C-alpha cells in the first residue's frame, strides 16, 4: 500500500485551509452587520469620541462694587461688575434688578437687554470682562423716612459705598467696612437703603443744576430768507438728564450729535425738542444744525428778524456770527445782544451773557451798497 510522505501531507493540508479562508472572504465581502444604538454609542465612547459637556455654571459674577450719592430724594449711582462666562452658547447674565433706571453702560459694544426682572448682559461666547452701569433710584417716602430699594445680581463679593456722607442712612443686611463702605453678604438679591426722618431734617443736599457755559452759533441767511444755523452747546452736569431746547415753529432739524455721535432728539411739542445726555458727571457737547425762514431780502434795502434757540438752563455766554448775502451790508441793528466788530462787510458778530429762558434775537436793517458813485 502506498503511503504519503508526512511532510507532503502537511503541505497539502495547509493549501486546503488557505483555499477555504479565501473562499470565505469572497463570500463575506457583501455582508452587513446591524448593531443597536446603545452598542454603537459605547463603541464610540470607547474609541475616544466624547460629547461636549456643559460647564457646571454658565457664568459667575466675581464682584460688584456700587457707589451712590443722594440728591433731592434720588440716589445716583454706578456699579462695576466683574463678569465671567463659561459657556460657548449664548447666556444672559443679570446686571441690575427691577427698581433702577439705567442711564448708561460700558463697554458700549455689549448687548444689554431689559425684562420685567431688570437688566441683563447677553454674552455669546466664553469671556471675562468688567461691565459698568450708571443708574438712579427713586426714593419712596415711608412713615420713618425715605427708602431706596433695588434688585441685585448674585455676586460673590458685593460692596456698597457712598460718595458723600448722608446722615441717618441704614443699609439693610450690610456690614460697615474700614474704608467707609458696606459689605453686602446677605443682600439676598436686593439692596435696601433707609434714611430716617431725623436724618432728612438735619441735612439737605442741594443738587447742582446743569449749566451751558458756552453756546456758539454760525447762521447764514440767503436772499430768499432761508437760513441755516450750525450751533454747539457746552453743558456741565453732575448726572444724566434730558435737555430741552426750543426752536421757532417752522425750524427743521438737519442733524444732531451728542459728544460726536449722531443722536436723534425727541419732539415734545411744536417748538420743543428733548435730547438725552447720559453719564453721571462731567461735560457734554451737543452740536446740531437746523433750517428756518425769515423775510426775503428786498431789491435795495429792508430788514430781517432772526432768533436763536431758547433753553431753560442758565447760559453763561452766547457767541453768534450772522452772515448776510454777499450783495447786502448791515446799516443798523437792534436787539438784546451786544454787537462786536465784524471781519467782513456782510457779517454781524453778536454776544449775549447770562441768560435763562430767553432767546437771543436781533433785527438787522440792510441795504445794497451804491457802487455807481465815483470815489
């Protein structure tokens, strides 16, 4: 009987196994495997793919520093909040609760929103910044004195300071500090300040009213009586306020800028415009131009009447340059202004000092110079 060599028999066995494996791979090339979602998720997590987890808290207010001063039953204040957000998604960070009137904020580019609960900062990215607000609180009279109350955000450290000494004042939940401020560890989302009636009687703080320390006007009149006045008002004020100015009924505003930025005034009535000036103290510049119309110029001579805007604020000094059409020269002037030397034959230079609720105005008599006479 013929017997197969053991080595040859082993080689044949290996060839048969390789052939079977190749055949099996050809059959499985088109096969599909279906797994439950839970199994797929576990496989992904095992391979290192993790879902982004939300931070434990979306934001934190590290500190809040309130500085207030009282005048005429109103608290004017500022607050600086050290805010840090941890979420890459939009989040609203509370800044100041209901009860306060917001008068301004910094940085100017942030988005501040208002709701029934007060004011909030809309953050659209992870960041840390200091937000400053200017606000005021109206006092409420009670049987024992005056009370000011306002909601506050949940800050890690809250401090309240008075810019001037106010007798008879008590801060609810506040503890006096060495520098004259009050720490507010137990404010529970609000600040409550009470001034006793005895304190109100012992001292009265008189607020300093806004003052226009200089007003400049450059008015140009053309032959049909239409004029354009470009003016600038320098105003000193200790708090934000709404300034009112009166024009003539037919005057129309062209442009208005407050501290270099375009700002539309609010029309109160036929003559009165209201311009809001923000900030707690300092100086504001209000520049605006407007057009109006007076009588048309006569062929040879005549008279026109023009007035400047009127304001209830004290105006320390008004400087006014009035330019007539080049073909005419002023021959006589009457009005409530002081007349100064002019640099051109068709110009009138005027000045008025210390006026309130009064519009500077003049009547200018003019004529065309006779150029037919020989020198």
